[in-house]
C-alpha cells in the first residue's frame, strides 16, 4: 500500500499553482496518470522518486519515504524509473546498463529474454532504435525489483506499432513481477490496455479518477459514434461542400451543407458524429 | 646552427613540462568536485564563483603574479605560516611556480569540465541515483565516461596553457636556472642578450609542441563525435 499526501508550490510557465495530491495505491495496482501538460503529473513522479522535495508525506508499506522530518534519498527508495528519453548510460553495453543497477546476471538475462533483447546485450545504446532503447530502459528499471515503478510517458516517442509491442511487454513484466506501477500517459488506448485505474490531474489536483472504461468512454447524447478532430479545409465541389477533417492520424472527407460551411472556420476543433446514416458535423471549439 | 643544436640546454623545457604536468594533475583533482558543484547548483552564489574562476582570463599576468607574490611572500601571514611550520618558502622556487600556475590555468580546467558536466543528460544522472549509486560513483562511472571530449580538452588545454605561461612565472619565480627558469623565460632572456639562434630554436620547438598538442585534441574530439553519431 502506497499512501501519498503531498503539497508543493509549482511555479509554472503560465501561472503558479499548488500541487495537492491525496492518493492511495494498492500493492500491484497499475495506475495511469493523465491530464493536460503542466497539470503536475511529472512533478508528482519526481516527488515520488525523491528528485524534488514536497510538504506532506509518502509512505510505502511500513516505510516512510517522506514526512515532516525525513526525506529519503532516491538511492534508498526501492523505485524504478522509465524516462521518456530513455536516459540509458551510453558508455555501457545493454547488459552493463542492467548490471549497473544490480549485479544479478540471471535476472538480467531473464529480463532481456522477455523483451527479446538477448541478442543485443553487447551492443551500445547509440546503435539501438528508439523502441529497443526503451525496452532496455524498462529492463533496467526492473533490475532493482522495485516496489514502485514510475514511468513518465514511456512510449510517447515511439510509433504506434512499437507502442503496441511495448505495451504487451509492460503487461507481461507487470504480471510476472507484480510491481506497483504509476505511468503518465496521454494515450487513451494505452491507458485502457494497461491500467487498472486512471487518475486525471488538472491544475495540480485530482479532478477525476476511476476505472479506465468509465473515465475514457464518454459519449454524450444519442450518437452512435463520434470523433473529435481538426477542420483542415473546406472545398466547394459543384453544389456541395466537402470538409477535410483530421481525426488523430487520419484525414477524412465529409459532405457538409452550405450553412454548415459558413459557420465553420479552418482550424476549428470539431466533433464528427453520426446518427443512423447521416453524419453530422458541428464545431466544438472555434479556432479564434 | 647544428653546433647550437648539439649544445642545446634542455633543462628549461624539462622544467616547463614538469610544471605543466604537476599543475594539470593538481588542478584536475581540485577542479573536478568544484566544476561538478558549479554544474549542478542553483545557488545564488554561483555567479560569484564563476566570475572568480574566470578572472585569470582577463587579468594581466603581472597583476595576478603581483597579488600571488604579496600573498605568498614570507612577509604575509600565509607565507610566514608555511615558512615557520613547514620550512617551505613559497616564492622564487618551483613550488611557488606550481601554486601560481594553478591560479593562472584555473579557468582552463574548470570551464570545460563544468560545461561537460552540464551537457550530461540530467535524467541519466537521476537514473544512476535510482540505481542506488552515490554522487561520487555517478560522477566517475556515468558522467565522466560520457564527456570524454570535455575531459580531454580540460586536461590538454590546461597543460598547454601552463607551458605557455610567462608573466606570472617571471613575477613569481624570477629566473633561477634549473629551478624556475622555464622555456618561455629562457627565450625572453635569449632575445634580451640578442642570442637569436637559440631563441629561434627554442621558439620553434615550443611552436611545434604546442601545435601538435592542440591538433591531437581536435582530432580526438572529431573522432569521438563521429563515433557518437554513427555508432
């Protein structure tokens, strides 16, 4: 059981805010931290790791990591940390990166075989692809058999195929080691696949938490489906108007009426939804 | 010319390189923790220390030499203390030169090391702390191996700069043969007595050595960079 009750003043780029988090995490839980950038997710991870100080308390099982009197050094907290930019030791081979944490060759080769890195164990990080680097980072973080694994947007720099592969490997590792995990992520599908609970931060406080299914699946009204996207262009073809909308990585063309064309501006955030056969398009957030 | 070469007195060169070698070793040991602290601290006093470190870059060597002379001479508390308790005189001998050179070459050791440390990915250092490694272990096993060009530059440039020292040496060491008469001072004296042949030989040797030292640094740095890119 991890108990977190911390307060920390943050001097952000836009305005100062108070990070105020009260959270309990069960042993073996996989928690996703979500929220817009600047909401305090990374700071929370850094406070948990002991890189930054805060007021309040953190206790893990019976061990006190932070209270009014003590601040346990990062070296003494049983944590693993996976950074977004991998942060591998470039002067060491893959295997040496793992053994640097703990001289346990059996564990190292076991982790490398789970992540299919055994053949690359003597390579240096500079010669690896992004996906391979992040797998090494993941193995390195697991080497200390941490009580708590912290991951700061670990997969955001990878392409979608590699992301899916790594998500499976994270799941395998989580099942095998039963480590408690806190992962910062913006990707709903990633959160849905991995996490058992999601916590949404805004302006330094928790605004929503629950099962990923309940938090992520928010459909309003009676639409059969709806996607939000960005309006890229409106073309007039003969008598009809065609709107080009970017939904995620995909561009779609939608036929719209002249009235709709008048009311929409290029750059608007739009929601594309359909009831039965007629797709509807309406503005959710004007560009200006 | 040949005759001059065969009777060439090498002691000033030996002295120059001995001085530079010792200075570099002492500076490296002393500056490593200092440069690390400068690179990691957000203390308000940091600019003060940075300014003091950079002073030898802008001060005339005579000013630097004068103050060191005043502080170390046996009339000052520091000089008197060393003379009385250890029987060591700190001016007009080799140990005085080493102390003066350490001040003179300070920025050339501190600045490359500091920027080297600053260039290391902070997350990499934090990953090492999480792995349970202390700051000292992190410096030696993670930071330094990942900033070889900076270490190389610091060492070589400090060495070369000390070899090229003149004003401070003259102020502090005088020109005692075999003790404080380094190559640069020897050349100065040769020109003074219009012994141009030997001045030429000495100067050419200095020029050649300095150039090859610098060339090797730049070749090393280019190679390390290339390895970093293509590995």
